[in-house]
C-alpha cells in the first residue's frame, strides 16, 4: 500500500484499484480504493485524499 501512495506522489496521477482479501471470519472481501494527489502550492504533492469502500456483491 505504501508503494501505491509513493507512486501517486511521484507521478501526480490518481490511483484506483480493486482488490480481494481473505478476511478472518468473513471469507473473501472485495474493496475499492481511490487515492488522489493534492498540492497546496502547485509545485509538489503534499497531501493525499483517499477513499476506501467495501465492494459488495449484493
């Protein structure tokens, strides 16, 4: 996960991924994660905005 964040900072590009993990007691859980680069001065990425959501298969 840290590498994903570093890539967003270095490339100034958003990162979106869908993953499935084996969660103890709940089986396989899917999730989506979006990370956006933000800059307070326009010269460097100094903030990240992230959203993680469980991907339900209703």
